C-alpha cells in the first residue's frame, strides 16, 4: 500500500511559442512565488504547467507532443499533475479534453486566476510588474497590449487572444521600473499590434507618448519595438526614435506579402504602393533604422506572378532582417474558406528562394560593417566566444556578434564597444575597442 508522501510541491512551467507566451509564463511564475510556491522554468518539478502555442500547424504539433510527453511522465509516476494553459488550450479546449482527458485541467489565455487556484495560489491584483523573468538578466519582454482588432484573413490570434486591450501607460512604467531595479537594461516592447496602442484607452494612437515615459526610467539603456502594423502607423514614433538615444533604431513590422491581389485577400488594408511609400518614409526619417519583417508564401491563390512580385520586391527593398514562413491553413480564420491550393513543396521552395535572396543581402550588408565600431550588449558565453548584439539586433532572431573569449574577458549583461573584424551571412566577429 502506497503512503502519501509529504514532499513539497515544485511547479515546473514549460513555455512554448512566442515572446507573448514567455511574458505570460513570467507573470504566472511571479504570482506563484508571491503565494509562497516553489516554481521553476523548464526544470524538474512534480507539478507541470504547459503554456501552449496554437498559432500554426507546427506550433500546435509541438504543443500537443509536449502535453503527451508529460502525460507519459505522469503515468510513469515521474510527475503528479499536469495543467495546460495558453493559446492551444484557448482555441481547442473541448477537443483537447476529449483527446487527452487525463490532463488535470485546461485553462485559456484569460483564466489566470482559475489556474492559480488549481495550483493552490491566490491571484493578487496588486502585483503589477511582479514577474519571474526567464530571459537573460539584461533584457526582458514588456507586453504593452493584449489581443488584436485587425481582420487579417490568415490569422487565428483574435480567436485565441481576443480584442485589443492596451495596458495603461502608468502600469507599463511601473513594470519597467521594477525590471530596471532587477538589473534589466533592455526592454523589448511586444503586443499583437504595437501601432494600435492607446486607441482603446486614450482614443488616439499613443505609442510615442508611452515611449516618452519609458525613456525616463533609470537603468534602462535600450528600448526595442516589436510587431508593428503598417496600416495607420503613428509617424510621431519616428520623431521619438530620432530624438531619444534609448530607443533602438530598430522596428519589427511584419508585412506578410506585397502582391496587391494577395494583400487584398489577406485583408491587410494596404497596397504595394502604400507599403513601399511607408518604408521609404521610415528610411528618410530614421536613416540608421534596421527594419525586420516577416513574409508568408503559399497563401491560397498565390500565383507564380504574385510570388515573382514578392521576390523582386525583397531584392529591391534590401531589408536588414527578414523571416519567411509557409502559409498554414487555419480553421475558423477567414482564409480557411479559400482553397489551400499551393502544393506544400512549392510553398517550401518559394520560402527557400526568399531566404536565399535575404542571405545574400544580409551578407552584403554585414560586409559593409567590417571596420566599423558598435556598442554591443553581451548576452552569454558560448564555447570560446562571448555572444553579443548591437542595437540593430533582437535576441534569438537576428545577427549575433562573436568576440573571442580566449583574448578578452567580458561580463554577461554588460555593454561594451567593439570593432567588427569579420562578417558572415548572419554572424559578425569583433574585437573589443
């Protein structure tokens, strides 16, 4: 007969998907810690919370496989309880309950109080900005809004995250101050749509005013903008970027496609002409700006001509940073009513063509950096190199600067000035000035 052990519970939070999920996991962990719980991130624990992603097929498969992996551990007695939260759970809860019924409980993206209660903790409203960050100590994601009001045909985010809801400026500033007090030097502002910020609260696009408030936070050296939307972009943000040295000359603005017929079907609310004009305005207003974008190939009805228009435009625009994804046919989206008529091998070939072009562009732009000096932040040590980034690079997705650790000692989380001595497609090699 088994006797019930008196061991102390340790809650292991496992995060899948995007930076918004990282942020949500950190909020959950902060709440658990405030309730006196022993909580870790992706380490060993007898209670597991899987924070899932439900965006596209590959992400959904990874989430389901991770849940199944922990269910096997539960059956083997290696963990006691498994809870599932996040976007997949929000979108497919009835299906998951039917297919994987042995999960202890499923929670959606807005059910944090219920999840905490299931974990024996109380939701504390007063914990604004109290998070257990899981990123390296020098940077943190700062979510300034939740949800999205855009009608993009291919996107399931509104199904999982709901309508756009801005966080008040004063709350964002409090959170930034707490992060700075804990040693964070770089804030990466995230939302489903940064450019919509403030419309719901202040009846105007208010990203520039938020940035003006954040640059006053002591200890913060870099503020980076992620996930802007081209339609209705608040141009006063560029004035702040020019004026305030803390605002990185960097903008992540997913553009998805450029063929007018595809943009119309995607319900993006813009055209090739308008988008190209906007990018030229960015370049004119902030000449130093690095623009990161993401594109989708293989969208329903994408012809060879549509793809050639996109390919030629990528060559012309010479984006500093670019990612390309194959279209994923997502149920309950507007585009799901269309026929997913581009074969998978054609989608993959088109994505490869775009990335081949981008690799060459990136190599050429990087060669021009040889001999130049840059301020970099050191994120980590890897093998014989310290790995850093310039203000033109976001963690995990952009270029990295490698500095020989056998010749120089650098502290992670600190800034240093370096000179670029060698360059590849996506890596720069440097020495300390």
